[in-house]
C-alpha cells in the first residue's frame, strides 16, 4: 500500500503534516501496548485511539475485493482459523498482519481532532506502513515481547482467551496462536531494524513503570 493511497489520495507530504500530532505504539501481542498507551495518554492529556476497538467495524467495512485475506478469514469457522492451518500459514494469511484495512485507520485519524495530540496503539501498526506517515521517526515505537514475557501475560489473562473454547481443541489452538504471534514479533524486530525505527524488547525483568518511562523517553515526552 503506497502512502498516497491513504486518506483519499492525499499526498505523503500532506499526510505527514496532518498526522504530525500522532504518537504510534505498535508491537507484538501481549507486549503492553494498550497499558502503555493508556498511561501515557493520561499523563500528557492526549487522546487515545486503540486499533483493536475498531477491528469489528473495519472488518464490516473492509470485506471486499481490496481485502481478500479478510474476506476468507471472516468466512472460516473457529477450527479453520486456529487449528487446521499451520502457524506459518496463519501468519501469512492473517489480514491485520498483512496490512489490510490500514487505510481505514488512517481515515479515522484524519477525522479526529489534532489537539491536544493523539496516541495510537495496536498490532495493526506495521512498521513499513507507519514510516511513510512519520514527520519524525521518534514519534513511533514498537514493543517486542520475549516468549517468557508473553507466556506470563497469557497465564495472567486466563479466561480472557476463552474464545478458544469454541474450537474442538483449545490447547492446540492456543499453542498455534502463540507460535504465530512469536513469528510476527520476530518479523517486527527485523523490519524495525531494517527501517531504523525505534523498538523496545519487553522481558519479564521490565516493570510496567519501566516500559512507560522508556517509551516516554523515546517519544521525547
């Protein structure tokens, strides 16, 4: 997806200027993106946009010939989504990991007030899609959880992941998800390094306060 395709063919230069007030927090699942974004938004009295909250809305708008992976995913039952495919195939065909409907995120941001500033967070913020929108590289950061950190988070969440109970093999479904998401985190690590974008490795030694402080420092807040 080219930058000029965002926001009804607005130029990349115009988009960068119109989104200058945005701070982006992407990263792997269970990395602390939502908590970090919420705390920073509260500290600095910034507005908050969570991409997870609009997934369903964007999915309903985005099922079309322009989003073939999303169309296929929506048509699958739970076993097809989480059990019958390998984690590698799941990674390569998950619509949000391939940037489908990212343009809808940008459209939403362009409609929101520019003052007092905006924190945007979510796993849908892929480095190669966000970088063309940055007026300053330090306005975006990716949180990269280690396997041990993600395991600890999933153990704490427990019933929050009960949708796997809708599959015929919840344990296998969860293992597939964990492996898929680790591959996604590894891909983010390679991509942020290649694009020279800021990233933080999040491990079990890092407290919530540590992560918020480090993110604030990188943002220059």
